[in-house]
C-alpha cells in the first residue's frame, strides 16, 4: 500500500496491544442527556494505524457522531489466536477487526468468533464487487475494507517491461537474475496458474498442484534470490543483483519515486491482489455502529481517501472515485489475480511439502 510503504510488511508483524473499551456515558432516567456512541476498531499498527487515526476515523466521527477507539492488531493470523482466547474468556479487545481472506475463512470454520452482518444497514457495500463480501453458513461475515498488490517488477535500465509473466521463463534474458518470494503461499503458484493453466481451478486436484510446482521448477535457473524478507529483495534491486522478480506494487512505486531503477508492471495476466475485510466480533454489542463504519468505508470517497492517505488499493471501480490516473496507478492496477485461498488452507501440507522438495532439488 504507497504511503503505507515503508513499513507495511513490518507493521504486519507488530504485536497487538489490547485496547480498552471507552464506555459510553449516560444517566438512567435523564433522557435529555445524549449517550455517546462509540466503536472499537482494530487495524495494523505503526504508520497504517496512525493514518487511520489521523484521516479516516475523524472523518467517520464527523459524519456520524460515533467516536472511534483505535486498537492495534498484529497480522490477522496472530490476531485470530488473540481473538479466540479473548472470546473464550468472554471479553474481546475490539468490535471490528481486519482479517485477510484466508484468516477469515479459518475464523468461519472455527465458528462463534465472527457475527453475521446486517447488509441492509450497509447499503454502500453494493459499491464493492461481490467477491469482497464474504459469506459462510451464518450469512455475510466480512466486507472488504482495502487491498494491495504484489507485482511483477523489473529494472527498466536493464530490460523492457514484459507483456506477460511467461517472459520470466526466458533464460536468454533473465538467467540468474530474478528475485522471487520463497514462501509456498506467496502467490507465485497463483501467477503460474493464471499464466499457464486454468487459474484457481488448477489447485482443485493434487495433479494440478504438482503441475504448477513443476512449472515453478522450470523457473529456478533464472532465480538468483529466493527472498524471505522484503528488505532482501529491496536491497537486491537497488544493488542490481537482480533485474526483475516479484515484489510489492506500492513499495516499488515509492522506490521508483526515490530514484531507484525499479518499475512495477501489470502484465496481461495481472498481478495477485490481497485484501482485508472488516469482521464483527461475536461478543460485540456494537453491530449498529459497526454497520455504519463499514458503510462509511465502502463509499467511493472514503476508498479514495484511504488510497491517498494510507496507500491502499480501492475496492470500488476507480470510475466511482475522484482518483487521478496517477493516483490510482500508484496503488493499484488491472487485471487482478485472485489467490486460491481455500486450496492453501485445505491442501496446505501437500502444497508446502511439494514446494519445499522443489526448492531443495537440483
């Protein structure tokens, strides 16, 4: 995400700090005294949370009168454990949390952690593609809040921008010169599925997964760096140790603005898009306030505000916003590749073991 730059990846690893509930004050029997409405909203810490506190929460309060208490959460997988434990104890630190899609699926399967949302109270969610409204057997439990892309990147001083991901398999251009993420679920397999196979459907069978990993193995002669930390890829691009690979679109845009030789490219197959959703705690008594907040963030004007001030990609059609082409291009692009989230959960052991064997092989 661009202003979300610097430490988007680091702040995802930051620890959670439990936020206490600021109880609304009211006096029983004195209806002339208005009760303050409030809502606790959790989001990733550091620059990201600070931007929400500075730009988004005040705008929401001005529009609705609902006060927001910001709660820091770490990456959504760790936060899920925190919320499980808190729910079991009968008290949770927040009303709304940001969950990545895979974590939201896990929470749904665990049950009793997330409350269904009243979509009638969130009419502006209709601005979002239906993909970003996640439903399980209990009803809609997550509404997309914001997104970000990992992307094809190249050194424009060394190579021209590829039209397709297939060009990375060309050893006459990219032999021992690419930087790719080492994690099995870092979306290289999704890129391969979209480029050479039938997209997400390829993950439906073990044979399909094996075919994807075999195609990844064909790329190995061209990979100089299998990176595990964002800083490794950043430094390798700056040093010229690699001339292309897979990196984060927003950070690449910032590096380019700082004068480093890097270009983020949206090839014809697209780039993988991740997103976070607002989810309501099952123990929250703030369903009405939560619906108002989710509705507010689903409005095109708020999506544009977050793109400008936080660096997130909008989840509404850019034509609905007032973002300039340059502003949109700094945070987003088309087309988008949607990762096979459920396959990574259902077949995690098989995919990971097959991937690790591929990396370890000659």
